[in-house]
C-alpha cells in the first residue's frame, strides 16, 4: 500500500469535505488592473470544484461556465502559481498579490481556499492550450481527494509513467502523474521520476504537509517566503507575487527556491507552517532515475549526441498550441529549429513552422537567421529593432526579469521585444530555443583559454548550476512576460548527463572552434548549411547589433547621461553587494531597486568571462581573445 493510501478511509470523509468545497474564480487581464474586487468575488462565487469553473477571458472579462471534458488529449499549462499557508491576516486581501503574475497565464485565473485550512489559499494563472477546463488548477483527482497540486511546467514522460506504474488517471493532463507518484512514494520520489521542467506545490490535507519542488536546472521559476516565528509560508512563480507580503513583515525574506530540491513543511491544527527538511533529488550531470526510451549509442559519441538531441526536441513537441522557434542564426538555435522542422514532418504537424529572429538593421543574426530559414523552408518572421525601442523597454524588462545583471538585461531586451511581436502578431504560443548549450558544451569564447580540461569542466558545471539566475531566467521571464512558453532541448536530462559524462579533454574547444563535438556530430548530415554549423560563437546581445555599432555601446552612451559622476562615486556605499562600477550598471541597479528594494542578493555576482582581464561581459570585447 502506498504511503498516501494509509489512513485514507478514516480521513476520507473529512478530506472530501475539505477538498470538494468551492472553487472561487477571478478574472484577470494582462495588466492586473480594473478587476472585480477580490473580497466581493470571494463572497459571491461558490462553485463546485469538479463540476463548474468560471473562466474570465482577459479580452473583456467574458464569463462562461463549462463542464470538465473527458477528452484524453494531453493538456499542458504554461502558468503562474501562487500559494500561502499559515496567514494570520485577511487572506482575501493578501490574495490580491497573486495578480502580480497574471502575464504568466492571461487566459484564466482560479483562487481557492481550503475547508478546515482557512488561513491557506492557492492561486493559479493559466495560459490555455486548448479551450477546455481539464488543465485548470489546483488539480485533484477523486482517488486522492486529500492531495492538492499546483505546478508550472511540462512533464514529458507522463504517458510512459502511466504505463510503467499502471496509474489510473482521470484526466489527460501531463501533471496528474505527480499526484499518483506522490501517493506511491512521496514528494522526493515523485520529483525523481519526472522528465520535464517544473515547479510544484503539493498540499496533503490528510498528512497536513506542504511540499515544494523544482526541476534540476530551474527552467521553471520559483520563489518562497518563510517567516518561522509566524508559521507563514508563501510560494510563487515570480518574486513580484510575493513583494506585497512585506505588509505582513517589513523584514520578510523572499528567496529563490533551489533547483533540484524538494522542501517539506508541516501544518499545525491552526494551519501554521513549520519547516521540516530540504532534500536534493537530482544533481546536474547525474543520469536520470526514470526510464528513458532513447539512450546513448555504445562507443559512438557523434551518433549519441545526434539521437539524444533529436529525442530532446521530439519530446518538446508535446502541445496542442502552435509551436515555433526562436532563430538567431547561431549554432544552437539553428540546430533546434532544423531538428524540429524535420520532426514536424515525421509526426504529421500540418501548420507551417514559424521561425522568429530580431536584430538591428543588417545585424549578423538577422542575416544568418534568414539563411537558415530559407534552407529549412520555414515561415520566417524578422523584427528589426531600433535603439530607441530597446532603450524604451528597459524598465519593463528589468521589472519582468527581477534582475540587475548587465549581460542578462542586454540580451533580454531583444527577446522581450521579439516575444511581444510573437504574442501580438501570430498564434504561436510555444517556442523552442537554444539556451543551455553554451554552459553544458563549453560554448563561450573564453573556454579557449581554460588552463586545463579539469578547470574547464569545473567552470562548465558552475555555469550549469547557476543557469537559473542568468540565461534560463532570461529565457523564462522575457517570454512569459508576453504569455509564451519557452522550451529548451539542450537542457534535457538524458542529453546533459551523457555529454557531461564524457572525458573533460574531449569536451573542450578544438581546432579553434568551441562546441566542437556538437558541430562534428552534425557535420555532413546536410541538416544545416556548413557556414552556419561552423559559425563562431557570438552572444545574443552582440549578434543582434549592427555591424557598425554594438548594442552595448548604444546602451552605455545613452545611459551615460542618465547617471551623474557623483552617483557613481557613492555607489559603493549605497550598494555594497555587487557594487555597480559603470553608469550602465548603476542605472540598471537603480531601476531594479525601485521595483525590488533590498533584494540585491537574488543575484550572487555579475556574469563575466573567466581567465581574462575583462571589464565588460560582451563577447565582442573578446573577439580576438581566443587567438592571442
């Protein structure tokens, strides 16, 4: 008997009373403004959870009621989750904070309180993949009515898990297997068996426990706030959804939830939370604990890389909304796009594949992406970005990023503007991208100067561990700001564990080319033009620049007038952690502090290249570095 099946009979009546109470739906718009007062909605909407849900579309708050569908199509949610436990204050007022993350799921919002747990609440913003209700959360199933689940992410092996463990699922949602895995072996057991990206919250009302878990690389975001002396716990996809909780305690800590971990909290009879423990369920580079259908080919590195990357792309085609590709014309995004175009034909995707690129006029990325798109025969979209557009978006970008890291902001501007275009001009809502390859496969130019294979390996692992605070953060926030879901095949568990298991000396740059193994694996396959396959690395924020003038130079010139010398001189005393050393960095920090005062510790350091004397993270400052 599974751990969550014990004592079920004696708790079922109480659990059903608690679990099958009411769902309180609240409409949300893109900006979070002009909404129905929450306290009013909570008092008048009393709807049966498993029967009827009110959905309010953000285009005009159109309300409709529907009955849960019995369709067995897979349903996936890009979303935002928000939860509080142990609140001594008015839960209805606190729940307004949940609307700070409306952009992550602009199509629908559900808010639920839990019977017998009056000081707890669960909020969920949904980006609907199809027009049905089976994907709404908090999720529960009749077999385990005491288990409440919220998650943001995609579980790619959910069908395999259903077959392997003979789970009797009642919905077609990929995340339902989390409930069944938890019932079988607990939260850590569940997390270990998930092939996907996720941040989940599980509430077990029978055991009076709360569990929070996040995927290995932190592809999906998660923040928490825990006030031990008050027994208060809050969890949210983004930090902005927790910032209003400062009204409870001015010194409340808001911290990033660690990737690859599960945390456990107990709830006392009054609903207050007590921290129990933290466990790591998976480390970067470790083989996955779950069953995989595609595995490395013995004694053939090139073939192993090809089949594993192809499988990583394939599993990320699990969607009912249109899938497109971000295409910079660099190696990583071009390989992902090429593999997806090929796979789309194999699995019968009927719509034309859309690719998207952005850059200043005649930038290297635009020209290279155009060539790749023509080679692949995609429906290609180009966005020509002007310096003024980039500068005007800075404050919004920093707000959504929740970061003041220099290179992260520079690169995010273009991704943010491109995501805006995709949202407003197309029906693509899922996008494939090439993030993660540089960290896993030593793709940065400075790896040419690594003192030894061992030190290069150590640096690669460090970059992988910190991805969730830099490039992965950029990818998630820049796209989620416009209601898009990003998927990153290069961070696939099976692919990364295999690649990182190869001897350090073979993973280093070779013959003057970074990511040599990856390029070699696809050489002579005809998948990409040869000059694209062997195109030198260029950072996203550099590749989108015009040939005449770099984006980072445009930014620095503009921001020079926004900050005076006196402010820069005082920066070290005002900002002792990660002190800004340039006017650009100081401007970013001031904007960040205006939104998130005192939260500088969310970023441990400024991203900079290693093994070189560099004052700027731009790859263009290292253009000839590898040849020195």
